[in-house]
């Protein structure tokens, strides 16, 4: 269930960035930004999966917070701070 929420939040974030970049810049800029988000998510997930395999068992910390959920939570936290810096113009109030 937590994994579904994390995937939904990533989808929602990608949709918001796509629409904002499409409105502010162009359609090609929107697709480039979606590509960046997808690549960073995929590569980050692979890297953090390797790291969490060294630390946690597949069961993780319980039935709702297994190793994959831990990986996605760590990745989402790091992505939040990175994208908050990268998309500072979108996060700021005008």
C-alpha cells in the first residue's frame, strides 16, 4: 500500500511538472523534464536497491514496510530535496 502511494505521488509530480513546463516553456521542454524524472527515478531506485540489500532482509521492518518500500522511501526523500532545488521556480510562490 505504501508503494502504491509512492508511485502515485511520483506520477502526480510528473504530471504537474509536465503541465507547468508545457505552459511556461514548450511541449519539448515538458517531455525532456519527464525524461529526466524517469531516468533519475530508475537509476536512483537501482542504486538504492543495491544499498538496502546490504543492510535489510527482504522482509524489511514488517509486512507494510519491506525492503522495496524502504528503498522507495529513501529515494523519494532524496528526490524531494533534489527536485525542490532543481525546480525552485515552480516551488516558489509568485
